[in-house]
């Protein structure tokens, strides 16, 4: 039996069953993957379950209209392709829909050839948009760092610098907030250099007590201090011929900074308690989340050491500066942890993704990865929804949209606040869920869940009950 090649997925929304049946028969024969529903509420439920390439909706329907659906859909995804079906007397409304973002409109009764031609044109545009996205990702991936994704211009600049300087022997200073991936950049520099077959040794200067850091860096001789029961190599000797990564260099005390400066200048070290200078060949990559220039002014960092370390500077942007990279990274982490845990996940729902995009991410990529790992394990379905995200994400995102709010010293009852906002949105939308959901930055299904959770009902309905 010959199978028809699939052309794409279409969601048909029309309250006339006969019209849906005719469209189903025509479009399935053409190879389209079809789902049909009688109204906006059912359409939103289907779109929560899966994505559709195109939405073919009637303009005038009982309850919410095709214009309502258009507004809801484009609010969540401005690139979603929507075609309106309209009777002869409502063409003006269909033209208005195109001004609001619809791809095209079709007059009823539909003509088969005109319908198929319009769909072909729509899918040509859909494929062009998809190919453009793929091409952009492919170009961005040329200069990516292993385990580090990013398409934002600031990240592309990081990739460009790493690619250009990795093969040199110059010292590198990486500056960025905690959790931005400074060690990943340092490892990428090492892997791109001629030292890649030699050791890469990392140390967190903030995690080592001042009394032990010299021994950790340069090693010690037996008996040089209490507890030194044997000779020990420091990371400089262990990394000879390779790369030493000094993380949080801004936390190193000034006395140790002087010894590090000498080691860099003389290219030799002396173990604690030792009498012999040991020649070394190491490349130093350091990192900090501090403004070292300010530390120099207040006397917390040596200016001469700064200039030795700051030969090549790489500024890592925070996650909140990287726009759509949040989406790219979140989807990557969903795939990573769904595979690691054996939990089948299809992705992140649009409302949940919107919350992630609106959050400030003080812990940067490290925090995002932790949130997605937790959400994969806690999700109730095969899509991560807003209800699967930690409260700090949903709370901050809810209040970030311009709601005038000051956190009182005694704290708040967040559930009461959320319930109050939902009631206000429902009242403004005349208790129509599909209209209230965009006001709250939620999907139809999520708001429906919240209404049931808080037992919120229309006042007159409660009165009758």
C-alpha cells in the first residue's frame, strides 16, 4: 500500500462538524497530519499537548472567536502560522485579523484548489522560517565550547576569542558572575592549545585557607609544617607542561599574590620548606567574579599581578543578558536529564518557557541546570509546565510584569497574592479563561489548573451552589 508523504501538521478549529469533516477528508488525502476541534478551549488543550505547524480556524464561532484564538496563540508564539476561514459578510474582520498577524484568510464556501494553494504558500513560509533557525544555530555552533551553548552575540564573541587565543601561551583572565561557566571556558582554552595532552589542574582560591594555599600551589617538603609527613607536589608541579586554572583569584590574600607574581615572572617555584628552585612551564588561566580594578584601588589586589594575569581578558555575560539562550540551554538540559533519569520528556510548555525567560537567574547557567533537573524529576506529564517549576521562578516572574509591589518586612502569603491576581484577571476578562490566561502570562490549561486548585468560581455560580 502506498503511503502519502506527510506534509505537516494542521489544527482545524470550527464549530461546524460538517465543515471539519470535509476539511479532514481533503487534507488527509494530501498527506497533512490533521487534528480537528470545535472551539477555542479545545484548541488550547490540544496545543498544550503538542505543537502544530499551522492553525486553520473559523472566524465566527459560538463562544470565543477565531480572533480570540489568534490573539492567544500569537501572544505565546509570534511566529505561529494562522489562517482564517470566514463567511462572505465577515471579510473585513478577516482582513483585520491579517493586520494582527494572521497569514491569510479563506472565504467560505471553501474552494479545494484555493485551499491547497494557500496551504502550500503557508508551508513554504514555515519551512523557510525553520531553515533559517537551523542555519543560525549551525553558524553559532561553529564556535561553540564543549558543554557550553549560546547564540547570543556576547557568547559568540566569547567563542571567537577562545578559538583565536587557545593556541597561544598568553595568560588569560576570565571575568563573570558565579555560575556562568568560567571553568568550562578555561578547559576549552586548554583543549584548544598545544598543551592539551598535558595536565589541566584547577584550584578554587576561595576554598583554600590562607595557611594552606601556598602548599596547594607550590607543594611542600616533609616536616616543613605540622602534619607535613611526606613531600607533596603542588598543582604547579603536577601541571608542568600543561595549564593551571586559578578560580576566584580575587580571593587570594595579598601576601600569596606576591609569591604567585614571582612564580609567573621567574617561571619557577619553591616548595614550602624547600631550598631548591624548580623550573616550570605552565600556562595560567585565572577567573574572578570581582572587579579587580576596584580591588586594586582599595588595596585588596596587586596591580602588577593584575597586569600579568590580564593579558587576554574574556568577559562572560550573565544568563539574564543572553536572551533566547535561556530557551536553548533549558531544552538542552531537559534532553540531558531525561536521558540520564530514563524519564521520557518531550520538552517545555510555552507558558513554562515564558516564566524561565522572564526570570533574572542570579545563579546563572548553574542555577538553570539545577532547576531543569528538578523539574524533569518532578513533572507530572511529558512536558514541563509552570506547576513543575520552583516557586521562586513562578513568583518572581508573576511580579516582574510591572505589578506595583513592595515586599513588606514581615513577608507575604504568596498563595493569597496569586489567588487575588487570578481573581482580578478573571474579572477583567469577564470570567473567560482564554482571555484571562494571557493577562497572567499563563496557558489556558495552567490557569484552569490554578482555578481548580484555589477553588475559584464565578460569584453568581457560587451563589447558586
